[in-house]
């Protein structure tokens, strides 16, 4: 009896810890005082039985016995058997199991994604070979490829946990045979699926509770992993309210999961094929309910991605945005529209190099070379709901200063402060609105951060001049810090060395030395606990000399002019620099034109957090600007991004080219970043590389006037392309487009408030507002500002009209108020050279303001309201207003919130909150679209006022008002 109790406890502890009891003594306690002969016989019997497969299965309780498959890829852990014998056996096995290879081409899952593919290497993996149509993978998994088996399953409150076991091995080293799966009910609209090693800690993206923000991980777990944050346990959720059902098999069944939408029964994620989990190769595949998929950035592609065997790679790389390359940022998130118009989103929270394959099944395959499989699924059901749920996890977007929504001017190659000022004056002389002047790296002394070149001239004086105009100023900063200056002469390097905050080599504590603009450089490690103090000091020291207002973060992908370092990547163990599986990265090595992936940060190897570098620098810069410009909102634009970027800053699409195609594709780019929770985004107007043309620039300025982040920028080898550099005709059309933008800034600012507070998108695709209209799903040459304003740019050379799709609701020409006669189909609209078409959706009220050439001036001007009546004569809108710059205005309740309504020939306001009572907010004009008959009288607060009426367009105009918006008002007209 005593022996039985001891053995049972030992077996139970082994199961809990994932130990292989077949190679251990059953119990380590002292034997009862029986005869030595009896004890020896009992011990021998137990050990004999433990090595029997059948009895071993019993001792594992739920662990089923599976014979080892014959292929070399299935050899037991640690086996060094002859590979040739296993290959022969693999061929025999495939022959015996040929019926298992009868797989529809569209559902074949790639068993050999590497480039050295051959018939023999495929079959050596125990996989099927059929070259077929040339599109589907010729080497694919058979239907009976060994799977992980569920050996234990438990439901506790809001979580289902499973222990998995797989006694076969893959063709990648260091297989993980025991996995832990947790499926966590986060809310009625969100769940988490987490798959990781059951016995060893692994690297995970740091998470802080239910909000993704940069936090310091538990570094006691070592360089390769961190302690998993504990998921908050809760009472059993009320699943009746859930939008989803989770279906998983029971013990002793192959592992799988099926996430279904309750309302339609559609399978959102349903596992396909085998789950693979080795130390540096993780793969999972699942079917999806449609082919309407968006996201998966950062890539140059159509907004809606193709499922025709399309592969996307995520590994941040400083390369111009062209198709089929991994670009500056990594966003392993997608949004999908389902067949019934519902929407869901999926995030794989993993910062290692990734691949995603979309295939016609339709199915999605994820491959990662490290970390864990950590999926978050958001059930919407509307697309805007999905983004709100996603940004609740990764962090809502930051609230930009009002001036940040004005027009920005920059180029690489001003070279001097005087030339910068001359170009700015040329733009202002043309009457073109401009709010922010930038300087590229040509202001720096020998291209070193936080310095001003003597040849550049008086940078501080330039900034004072810019400020005197009511404008603002932004500088560029690169992460590379020069290390070749004499000791004591360059504080950014000297202090960084003293504090020990630079990224280190793989095999010693010396800083890794690479090469960027100033020559040999080292890089701050923004995960180091002292890096924030260091970066804040650097920002403050330079700000004391040059009173800049924002910072532009470039080259933080991390970019390098050499591969790895100035001495290469010399790690004797190539685990990190040359991993067993190399995703299809541009440049064919992980460290091509970046630093060695074996280099060390405080948190972990660069292998694990390379994709997060831009995010950690943006966070450090945000905190530094908060400390240096106390009380003011930080303004940051970063090239490299990762989920959570929008919480601290914006993004621009990088070194685009001066082509119509680049202008066209910029719309897909800004729409994608809207999904990623980065609403402040734009592209370099007119193109960064190569010489532009006036015709291209004219149309691009019109489009750029409706980028959330609107900036012109180009390189030093190209011609001037600021709005004052061309003909009066271009200056005139650009002025017209930008004055339209400036008049709409109150509406745009309100959209940013909703993004910051609720996670709503600013720029959005048409299907966000019309999810039931499948014709909108592929539209990516027109877009919406919020729910109400549609932008229709000309994107082709010589075009003087646009063919657009108008969803089935009344639309008005924003400029004239004329109703567009066609809805629910494509239509052609005239677009003269000086016009970008903008349509206003019926049923909405837009707050506008008399424009000026700076936001400092325009904010002092009167407001006006544009009312677009729907078929029943109704409309509504709102306005968020604060001082435009105070950092914590919302938290301190220093804002005004106004609501507007129209119904029954009446327009009126409500004031849900007024916190800035001293603010002057006067309304001068009201314009109402869709008034069917000419009124005889119009009253404001019961007093008759003058008005005019356009019979052709059916527009009522009331002007020259002086209405205090901080008090409710009532405007009415008769029939």
C-alpha cells in the first residue's frame, strides 16, 4: 500500500511537469522495510514494464502509444541512425501510403518551403511529390502525416488548456515534443490561442495585461526567453453572449481547433494539416471562410491580397517600397470579410522573422523561426469593430497636435538654413498653406546625430523664424551613433559608452560596430533600463540649442551600409545568423544590410527583437519629448513599425519613387496602416526618388492633401518639387486642394479623437461603411475620411476624369452640393486638372472652419457646418475641440464636445460636455445640401436671418452668422 501511494504521486508529478517517466525510477522514496529480495524483484519488474511500449502507454495515462514512422524525419529524439536507411524506408512508406497523397492541389500544404527542393529531399521528409499545376507546392504533407496528440485537456473558468505530445520528429533540429495550448476567452468578441513549449521558456513579445505596451520582460529567463505573463483567471464566462464557438477534440485525439461564428456557422479558423514546432521552425495552417483578406504588412501590394499562392515575409528591412519585398515594418495582423458581410481579425503576436502563405483552399499558413504561436482572434462583427478590438490590445493611437495635421515641407538637399528659408518663403509667396518645416540629415555636422553643421548655418535662427510664422519644426534623427570621434568630443557616444546602453556583439560585451551615414556607428539598445535616461538627455541637450517641435525617426529598421557589422557576423555558432530555416527575405540573409541577428540587446538576441527596434525607439522618443517639451504633445514619424506603433507615433511609407504607380499604391499603404492602428500615415508627395514631372506632382499634391500625414519630400539628387517650384497653375491647384484640407481639419481632428479614444479608423476603405456591398471589397483607388467624406483622386497620366464606384446611398459633390445621380454602380466623373473630386455622404453633418495658410491662424477663424440631408431629411455629426496641443487635455477634461442633428427642416445642437468655457467658438455659415424647395424664411434661435438658395443644386446657404457654439442653437426653414 505504501509503495502504491508513492508510485502514484510520482507518476502524477511526471505528467504535470511533462517528464518522460519511461526512463526514470518510478519512486525515489525509501522502500518499506520488507525483505531485500522482494524489493529487488518488485523494482526489476517495474523497470521491465516501463520499457514496454504497451505498459509505457499506461504509465503515461493519456499518452497513446504510437510506433515510430520509418522516415528519417520521424526518428526518435537523439537518434543518429543512418540517413540513407531512413530515406529508403521513407520511399517505401510513401509508396504504401500513396492514397494519403490524393490531396486537392488548392489544399496542399507545403512540406518543403526551402529553395533546395528536389524529389529525393521531399520524400526523405516522408512527404508527397507531385509537380502538378506548377503553382501548388510539389512537395506536400500526406493526409496521415504524424500529428500532436492531446494527452490532457482541462476547462477552468475562461480557459481551456491542453497538453500535447508528438513522438515523431520533423526535419528541423531541436524538435519540441511536448506542447502546452491555452485557449483563453478574453471577451464575447475576442479570444487567444497560445501554443508553446511545455518544458522550456521561450521568447515572447512582452505584454502588459490586456493592453500591449512596451514593458520590461523577466530577463531572468535568459537571452532566449522570458517568463510568460500570467493570464488573469476569471469566473466562467457567459458564453451565451459570445459571437464564437470553440471546438477542440478530446484526449487521445489529434490536436485541432475550429473557431466558428455563431450567427453564420462559418469556420473562422479551422486547423489543416500538421502543427510543426521545433526550436527555430514553427508552422500552423488553417482554413478561412473567404478570400477577402487585408493587412499583413508592411508590403507593396493591392489592398486586398490574392490567395493565389501569395507569400508575405515579415522581417524589417530598409528597402524602397516595391512589390515582393519585406519592407520597413512588420504587422502580422489581418482583417477578413466573410461571405455574409461579417468581419474578423487575427494577430499572431510574434516578433521573429515570419512568413505567411495564402493559398486558394482558401487557407493561411504561418511560419515563424522563433518565439511561440500566440494568436488573438477578434470577431467584430463589423470591420470597424475589429479594429477597435485590435487596438484595445495593442494600444489606441496617440492624439497628434493640431498642427501635425497641417501640410509639411521637407527635402534632402537644402544644405543650408538660408536655402531652407528661401524655399519656405517661395511656398508662402504662392499662397500655399504650410504648417511644418523639416530638415533632413544635411543639417548635421558630418551626418552625426544631435549636431548642427557649421556649413548649414544658423539652425536655431531658422527655427525661431519658423516659429514666428506660427509654424513648427521637425528634425531627423537616425539611431546610428558615430564612434570615431576623439574621446570627450561627442557626448552621444561618450555617455552611451559610460552607461553601457549600446547593442553588444554576440560573443563579448563590446558594442557592435556597423556603418551608416556618419561612418562607423553603434546603436542604442532601447530595451536597456538606462536607455530612456540616455535618450532623454540627448534630446534635451540638442533641444536646448535648437527648439524643434517633433522628431522624425529614420533608418531604424535597423539599416546598415554593411552586412552584419564592419567585421561581419563572426559567431562560431550560426544558430541566429544562419538559422536552419531562412524565410524568403529580401537579400537572402537575415543580416543583409542590417546588424547581426546574433547581437545582444538587454531583453534578448536581435534575432528575437529585430522587428521591434523601431517601436522601442519610438516609445523612447515619445517619453523624451514628453519630458523635454513639458505639457506639449509629442510628434513622431517613424520608418520602422510594429504592432503598437500608433500608440506613440505615425509612419510614412518610405523611399517611394516619382511614378504614377507609386502614387496609386500609396492608397493601399495608408489603408493598410489604418488597419494596423497607425492612423497618422502618408507617402512622400511627388515621390522621394528620381525626378518628378509637373503633371504627376499636380495630381499627387491633390491626393496628398487628403493623406492623414501630408508631406512633400525628395532626395538631394532630384529636382525641386515644392509647390512653389512649378508653374502658377500647379501652385493654384495645390493651394485649392490644401485649403480644402485646412477647412476640413475640425472634422479630421474629430476623427483622430475617435481613433485615440475608441480605436475607430480615420482613413478607411469603402467596405468599412458598406460591409454588405461586395463590390466595395476590392476598391483601393478611392477612400473615405471617416464615414462621411469620399476622396476620388486621378491616378493615371493625362487623366481628366475618374471612374469610381459609388455605394447605394445618396452622395453630394462636396464643393457644389449637387447630388450625384448614380449610386450602387460605377460611374465616370469629370476631373479637370485643378480638381480632386470629393463627395459628401447623405445623412452627415461636417464641422468646417474658414481656412488659412497655417493652423495657428485657421484655429482663430469662424466655424461653419455643411449638412447633407438623407432621403428622410435627416443628418447628424459631431465636433471634438480642445487647444490642439496640451498633452493630457482629455484626461484633464479640457475639451468641448458638440453634437449636431438635422430633421424635419430643422438643424440644432446639443452640448454633452463643455470643458473649455473660455474658448471662442463662433459659427458663421450653415450650408444644407438636399433642400428640395426654396424656403420662404430661415430662422436661427427664432430670429429670421438672410439666406440664399441654389435651385439647380438644391442647396440652402445661410451666411454672416455670429452664433456662439458653446450654447445650443436651433436653425429651421419652412417648406
